[in-house]
């Protein structure tokens, strides 16, 4: 959807009065248009959910399990980003939510400023994806990646990329020419997978240079900006 004067439209589904009030007030102060519902039933209308830029979904609701509700949304074809709010911090719950299509995850109690930052990051990422060329082919110099099959034409021939490698390449394409700090890359590409270290990005870059640079030792597409992060030049 197109964001107007507000930073974005947020659908909050949270039954706890204190948390709901806190989130609604703080996000509103930061310029978001927030609509708050206390029951999961509000998220079962596909066209209604798709009016929003992001959904903040509590896992433990009076009338629904938030993770099951997430499954329903994705099975209906709803692609609106979802950030899970929960008192459950166990790894199994996180993995289950990730596998079902959650975009981020925040464990209660949380800092409202961190919540705002994550909401902004999710909306930026979703808007960037909408503005990425809709064609299946992502060009990288003389090489390319098929975004649907994740098959890449590289200096080593045809290579099958992982989903995360493709996500990272799309991220760089959206931010071409901009120096991107490692922390921002982690936040937008890996989201709630907090166990991922910044060193992981470095390893991906080494592989990208081997596949897409004419001279991996002297890269001019995936450029290191010392002390900050990376810049991509197609």
C-alpha cells in the first residue's frame, strides 16, 4: 500500500490492556497510524489485513494461538509483514514462527523504542521489495540471478543460491550505491534471527565476490567500507 503522511499503518492485535495502550501511544507519537484490536478474529479478513503496512501479532490471544493465526494468514496469501509479540522466548517458538512466515519477533517485556525501530525496518524492507524490479532476473554486471528459481549465472558457471543469499543480493540491489552498515544489513535481511553474527555477512560477501567479481581480490561490485559495512555497485 502507499504510505501517506503517516510513517505507515499498523495493525496491533494484543489483548493485554497495558501493553496495547503503551504500544499504541508510542507508535502514534512516532507518526504511525495504529489500529488496535484485542482478538485474533480481526486478522481473519484478508482484505482488511492487507490495508496495513505491518501487523503486530501477540502469540497468546483469548480466541486464537497467534502462530496458528499467522499460518492462516500466509495460507490465504496475505503477504503483509508480521512482527510477533510474545512472552515466549524459547527457540522452538521462534523457529516455528519463522518457518510460518513471521518477519520479526519481540519478546515481552520489550523496549518501545526498539519496537518502533523494528517496525520502521520492516516497513522499509517491504517497500524496498515492492520497488525492486518485478522481473525474475536480477542483473549483477554481466552476470544475473533468477529470483524465482535462485539459479545464478556466475563466473563459475550456473550456481544454485540459498534463499538467504538471494535475499541479501536483493537487499544490495535496493540500496545500490549506498554504504550500508553491517547492523542495518542484519536487521533488514535476517530480522529476528538474532543469533546471526556480523561475521556471517562477511562470509556471504566473500562468496559473492568469488561468484560475481571479475577479480575477487580487487572487487568493484561488493565494496568494503572499512569500519562501517559494504557498498554495492552493479
